[in-house]
């Protein structure tokens, strides 16, 4: 077993407990409302104004996916402990990718919350990421957790820095899976997910990071020469990329 995994699991469990303690008693704003036709019933809305009761999975999903709350921050604080637990265990399946879950965090402007609350959210996101990178079979693929973290925090750098620093077979396996998942879009100069802002800057940063950090790790991990060439081609531009003998023939 990876020696980092038990420590990472303990850290994640502590972070989830921290969310539960920090946001205990939170409710949506008393005047919060939403459309009964498109979101849910008045009885369901009333549940968001009662603290600490568990929502059924469908109501939880409709709540975090909605982007039209008057006070998104208070709604997010109300559901955050249950939402985070659901994210970690894997049943959350956003219709439009994990960037949608990240948007729910971003719309709550959690980084502007009181220091204790912001710290609890930050520690959860970081602990989940660290655990994912050390878990050989995480409930959510590493490349999806990265998307959520980047969109939730409006930055990619700290998540990539953590991946760079963690050099182990398990994290390299996740890197191989991510590279295979991303290469088609990145070779077409497209970000592999729908970022809510700064899409071109994020794409450029992710591409540069893969070109710089991935080849040696992927080669040592034993990935195919085909994938290694595709990562190499990310560092080549213009006609040199398309005319390279190892161009995979992608059509966009």
C-alpha cells in the first residue's frame, strides 16, 4: 500500500468533520426562493431553511446545480457538509462535467467568507485532492477532481503543483489516465472542460505543465510510445505539429 494513502485518508476524514462542525446550524436565507416549475416545491425549499437535516439525493443535486439563488453563499453553506461527502463518495454526477460542481463553490464566493469558514472549505478541497492522488482506485478520477478544484478556486496552479510534488506510482498512474483523457482536446488547442472564466489561460497552463512534467513520469510508468508522442506534440505548434510523422490524425 502507498504509505501516503492512510495519512491522506485521515486528513480527508478530518476535513469532512471540519466542514460538519464549521457549518453546523447553517440555513438558506429566510427569504430565499426558487421557481417551483424548474427547481422544486415549496416544501423542498423549506427544507433548506431548517439546519442539519439530510436532503434526499435528488433534492441535494437540484440545489447545488441551481445557479439562480438570490443568496448562493447561504444555500451552499447549508448543504456543504452533505455535498462534500457526496462528492468524495462518488454519487454526484454533474450533467455537464465536474466544472459544474466547481461552479457551485465559485458562485458562493467561499474565499470571501469568514476566515474559519474559508479555511474549512480550502482544507476540504486540498485534502480531497491529496487523497485522490494517493488512492489507486478513487471514486472520482483525478482529472475530474482537478477540474472541480480549479473551477472552485479560480486557479489551476496549486493543484498542479501538488501533483508535481507527489512522485509515486499511484499519482503517475493518475497522470497517465489524465494525459490519455486530455490529449485529444489539447492537441486541438481546446481545454478538455468548459471553464467558466480564463479558459485560454488555463489551457495554456495545463499544456505547458504536461509538456514539462509528464514525459519522464509517463515513460517511467510504461505508457505507450503513441501517448508519449502525443504529449510531445503539445509542445509543437503550427504546421510542425500537423505534419509531424507521429500526428495521430485527429479531426476537429
